[in-house]
């Protein structure tokens, strides 16, 4: 009786302790951010410009730049990504080609983001002459999240019930029509969730942007102008601006809340809608 | 109105083009890396084993940077692995069902925490406390701790998926044999989940190796070979972020060479993860 209990104990204690550590540390993170940033958190952050190198004022131009960057990234990644994912799910005839492509995707998705930033700066800023601009940053970001969108489309389409494709074939629909009017609409919730996750990833990205979209923290005049993403703003305040810690922590809260809300929504949809391929 | 056949041919073309784009991007990235790094590699300026990284003196020894990256990653893995395993076991077996469900979803969300946010917390909350306990604050040790925290959710989620994939019959058989939970875990679940754990660790390592923000903010950024854990170091990634904005000529090429080495390391880790992946598991 006691021997059985004693055999269980180390595992139970270990598992509980590990979970407590993990949860405790992240809880400490949230509390620490809130406490350090509390003086600077207010609704005014959304409308005021940063002043005193960001130690005072708000985040409005930074939020605007971030929105533009992410929009460009999605504009690049979603069309190409959906097409690529559709290829994987229904277009590829040979399994070997499919697996090879999925391997390429996994490799792209795991590449260090700073390498994306370096290459984006070389290709978009230097070779294409776009310089430090929202366009350079957005395009780089788009290439970064492209594998995520492809994967999301692939998963969304392959988790659809097989009857959909068979019924469409029975009706002699072309594959294009099947895709456009049957499969994609049916996959839309899961696909939307996947795109939202990619969006969250893009918001969190920093290293890819410091060489491409620049550091300027005023309102960008156009997509060819430089602009600062929220993540870069946080980095600058924390590392380069003495006394910037409270603002950095406040901005970090904003970013964290944004990412968590988007991802919670996305995962809620995903868990409800995506079945494992049967 | 296009005929059905034409429409489908067009579709096939578009889809295939999109897939080809993926391959073009990957190959293009590698090609560009090699092209930009070539002046430093071909000219023999960059030394893989060189111990001194001092661009101002024309010394481009990669060893301190590579060692910094590898040690921080190894340390983070060593710290994260037991915690992640414990969390996964809690979710899968040990914890009460309602709490386990919450934890599973919570971990999934936490994998998306922005690295700058973790870096800010590391810089403002962890490093000062670590510094008070054992000077200095920003160090290899700080990097390992904060980086470990960053990868725990990712590794835990992957291990938990492996645990969930263990066939039900095995648990039922263990219950029928009257095995205790401890024996179930130690002798049935853990052996079954070894490939998943190895895979999860390889993926976690790749993520840690490629991380820039966290290490830049908490490791102190001194390019040197560390004599112990409480010494500031600099990783390849942080070095790229810090020096790229002003590097030119040979220096710039050397930075690209470092980036190339890093990319190859990550690719090797991914290949390892692929080789170690559990057979027949749904990804």
C-alpha cells in the first residue's frame, strides 16, 4: 500500500512542481510588466505621440506603423500562402513532392528571424532600393510568415471531410470551382484562425524589422517612409534609452495583450473547428 | 467562359507556382547568404576557431560568438527539459482533468509570447535580482534562465502531443495489470515517448539558437569565451543585430558568414528533429 504511493510520489511532485514553476514564472512576468509599467499605461497611449525619446507621451505613430507593416505582410503572405497550401492539400500528386515541400516549409519556418532581417535588408532595402521603409519591413515580414499561412491552409483543407470533394466531383465541378466555392468557404474558419496566428507572429517580430523598417518614431508619411514597429519601440526603450524602462514595460503590456487576444480568438476557433485528419 | 479543362489547367499552374515560390525563397536565401559572406570566407578573414572577435582590429574569429550561442542554447535546454517534461506529464496524466485542460491551452497560448516582452522582463526583473545574488547580472547564466523560460511552452506542447499519442491500449493494459501511476509513467509512457521528447528538444534547440532579442537583452553582449556561467557573453544572433547597422566591407561580409554558419546549424538541428520524429504520428 505505502510502496505504491511512494512510487507515485516523485512523479506527482515533479509534475506539479514543474507546472508550478512554469506558471509561476509567467505569472511573475505579467505582474512585473504591470507593476513597472503602471505609471505609463492609459488610454492616451493610443492617441499621443512619443516624446522625450519615448519616455513620455503615447504610442500612436508606432501603432500606426505596426498596422501598416502587418497589413503589407498579410497582403503578401495570404494570397501566396493559400495557393501554396492548396497545392499541398489537393494539388500535389506525388507524396514525395508533398513531403519535400513540407520539409522546405519547416526549414523556412525555423530560420532565425535575424537572418530574415539581414536578407530582407539586402534584397529589399539595398538591391531593390527601398531603403529603410515600411515596405521593406512589410515585405520581409510577409516572407517570414508565408510558411505559416501555407501550413495553416494545408491543415485547414486536409481536415475537411472527404465527402465535400467527392460530392463536388459527383456534380462534375471543375477543381477550381470546387476549391473556390466548396472547399475554401468550408475551410474559412480554420484558415482564418491560422492567418490570425500568423498575424500574432508578425506582431511579435523584432529582429526582422530593425534592419528593414527602421527606428524612426514619428508618423510615417508613406509606405516608402521609415517607421517603427511596437516591438522595435519596446526594444529601443529597454536597451538604448536610459530611464525608458517604465515606458518599455507599458508598451510590452500593450503588445502582450494584443498578441494574446488575437491568439486566444484564433485558437478558440481552431479547437472548435479543426478535426484531426481521419 | 473558360472551359472546365482550361480553368483547371490554370489552377494547377497557379498552385504549382506558389509551391515553387517556397523553394525559390529558401534557395534564394541561402544563395544570398553565401554571396554576401563570400568576401570574408574566400579571403580567409573569417576564422571558425579564432578566439578573438574584434572587427576594429580586423579580427574575425567566430569562436566566442559560436560558443556563446551554443552554451546559452545548451544551458537553456538543460533547464527547460525537465520542466517541460513535468508540465507535459501534469497535463497528460498527473493533474486533475479540468486543470489539465486549462494548462494545455495555456501552454499553447504561451508559445506565442513575443520574445521582446520576455526580454524586457528578463532585463528589468531577472537580471537585477541575479546580479544581487551573484555579480554581474547580465551573463551566460541569465541568458540560460530566461531563454529556458521562453522555450518551455514549445517543448512542453510537443512532448504532451507525444504523450497523447500513446495508444490507449497500453494505458488500459497497465491498469489491468494494476500498475501504479509511477510505474506507468516510468516504464510505459516515458519509453514510448522518447522519440517525441527528442524531437521536441531538437525543435526547442533550434528556436533557442535562433533567438535574438532575449539574449541581446540579458547576456551582457561581450564577445568572449566564458570561464564560468556568471560571465557576460555574446551570441551570434545578438552580434548580428548589434553590429549590422554600421558594418561595412569585410566586417559586413564576416557578419554574413556568421549568419551562414548559424543557419547551417539550425538546418542541422531540424534535420535531426526530422530524423528523430515519432513514426506515424499526426503532426
